[in-house]
C-alpha cells in the first residue's frame, strides 16, 4: 500500500509537467500565428525623413489591402494584362493556296523516220538546247532515196526543155503556114504536162532531203532531258510510244493552283486593270521562299465539285529551285490596303454581339469596344471600324476581364512585387527592433521560446 501511494505521488509531478508543457506549446503556437499575421499586415516602412516615418501608422493602399472587400482581395483583384497599341500600316491582301509545279512545256522526242539507231548523243539528265542533235539514225537508205529523186527530176527537166524547144519551132512554122495548128496545140499541152512532172519530182526530191535530215534527231525545246528509253542498235520509228527521250522545260516554269470562287471577281478586276500580281512560291513549311514570279492566267470556268477556278503563275526558276510535279505553298498578292489600322490577332475577341476588343483607358480600367474585323495576316488583323490609331488594346489576360475592370501592366506588377518584398524586410527589421526594446511582440516571441524549452525539459524529466 505504501508502494502504491509512493508511485502515485511520483507520477503526479510528471503528469503535471506534461500538462503544463502542452498548454505552453499551444500558447506558443497561438503567439507565433498572431505574430505572423501582424507582420504580414503591417504597412511598408517609410524611409527616414519621409512622411509617415515619425511612427504614425500609414494606411495601406488598395493594392496592399488584403481584405476581401478591397481591390487586393478576391472580389476586387487587379488583373495583370498585356497590351498593344493600334498601329497604321500597309496591309497586303494575299491569297494562300497549295500549288503544283508544272513544266511550261514537255516533249517526247520521237524519230520522224524509221531506221536503226546508230548513236545516242546525250547524257541522261543533262540540259539540252533547242536544235541540239540527240541521236543519229542510219542515213544510208535515205541518201539513196534522195539520189533517186534527184535523178528523176533531172530526166524530167531535160524532157521539159526539149518539149519547149519543139513548141517554139512549131510556132515558127505556124507563122509561115507550114504546119497545122493542132500540132502546135498538142505540143503546148505536152510542155505543160512535163512542167507538172518536174514539179512533182522536185517535191519528191525535197521529201527525200527532209527524210535524210530527220535521221538526225534534234531537241525541239530547251530543257532537261530525262532517262533514255532506247539503246543503240534498236529499230526506231515515229510510231514508238516512248520515243527516245522526254525533255522538260524548267525555265520558265509554272505553278498551278486553285482560286476560291469568292475571290475570282477581285482577282479579275486586278488583272483586267493591268496590274502585275506578284506570286511567291514557298516550301511546305512556309518558311523559305523558293522563287518569286507573276500571275499568268486563269481558267474560264468554275469547278462545280470544289467551287474553285484553276489559275497559273509563272516563275523564271533561274536557280532551279522548282521541279515539275513538286507541291509548294503559293502566296499571291492581290492588292494592298493603304493605312490600315492593325492590332495583334490575340486582341480581337468574339461575343454574342460580334467582334470586340478591350480598350485600356487612362485610369487603368478597360472598356468593351465593338469593332469590325477586316483582312488578317498570321499575326495581325485589320480593324475596319471601331478603333483609332494609338489606342491600347488588351492582348493577354482578357479572359478575366469585364467592362470597367481594373488592370495593371506587367511593369507595374513587378514594382508591386518588389514592394511586397520590402514590406517583408521592413517587418523583419521592425520585429528585431521590437525584441530588443521590449515590444510586446518580442515578449510574446520570448515567452513562446521559453515555453518550448520548458516543455522539452519536462519531457526529459518524465522519461
């Protein structure tokens, strides 16, 4: 019984110590929370000698007031936005389309006479000029045909000359009344017959000369020759479908593209007015300009399936950047709008009543301004009406705005953040000074520190 009483007597101080430590810990935590609230809600410390540095409390501004009803609270928060100024610029109205490069001329080189191919005088893929000899066909049979045609012509010309001399003698005798007129007329008809025969012989001789010349296969146009179709020793002729080679003209070269039917009247107005429309061929990423050219022609009817009209632009292609059947992005400059009011595309928004922008006013509030959208580029859009040059519009953060909302610019927001840091630093300095001078906050801090140390000491004694 005495042992049990002794145990109870020994346990009672330890239990009291633990209870006292818990109370002190709770008080310390409450003091720390109150101190943190006090430090974070103090106004910025004024510099020495500045108004408000004498110890009088300076009321916090709207941006520093953290209450729910203040502008810094949730119900009246100030939104940081991005702005841009409406500028005046010349806006080119362009037509973007996907185009296909087509050769200005493509020719399949076929021989015009039949014969054995003796020589191939070109390399596959080389550039050739019009009139350049590409292949040679065996000319011997055509040389013989030319000799035969020449001999026939000479024989008939000799007969014609003899008939003409006879006709002259008959006419002399007819003047002397020594021959019948019928004989003269018969001889005159023979002369005309022989003249026709000689003319036919000359045509045959010319045909033989042409056939002999056709044994040299020449390039009809200037361009790049393709792969060879036949080899030396083969019998070739005009009926061969593949011919000998294919020549493609690369300079100049065309790009075919489609024009929407709604853009056709504007395009035709520019073309009929004598305007020279610039066309630019871009690569598939639309970053590199391959070649610049001019609008060439447009088809005469609308494709009912696509609602577009085929058109063509011509390029010099001096650098051989365009290749037949290549797909390119074509940009056709149709006209230029002078002095257009331009803003970034991100500034224009669409609502139930149409397009609008948020205009920044002098008091850092915004107002909704209905506008009429015009032509646009990849980054900027034309404002046809509703906005003046020099006015500032909101480009970022507009999702959180409404009529009359208060905003701040990114530069001003940085200053506020710096001011908040200054508040924290000033609050820390004020806390240190208060602790040194016996300020109640410092006393609370000291009391909480002593309570924490006493609690740890009691826990050690209990163990």
